[in-house]
């Protein structure tokens, strides 16, 4: 469970960083796709954390 929480968060942050780099290089379409994927990964991570806080491990 710990590995899943950490990996989801790291994947989301990495995707957000890549999306930002694509945005800065004026590649807006790819930045939008990667940004959406980053939001989904971070939302899954946050939802998992909230579930853990509410129900325990």
C-alpha cells in the first residue's frame, strides 16, 4: 500500500513536470494531454490517501 501511494504521487508529479516542459516549449496539445494524465494520477493518489486516513491501512 505504501508503494502504491508513493508511486501514484511520483507518477503524477513527473507527468506534471513533463507537461510543464512541453507547455514551455509551445507544444500545447501534448502539454494538455500530459496535464490531464497528471491530474488523474494525483487525484487517484489523493483519493487513496483520503481512504487510508478515513479507514486505516
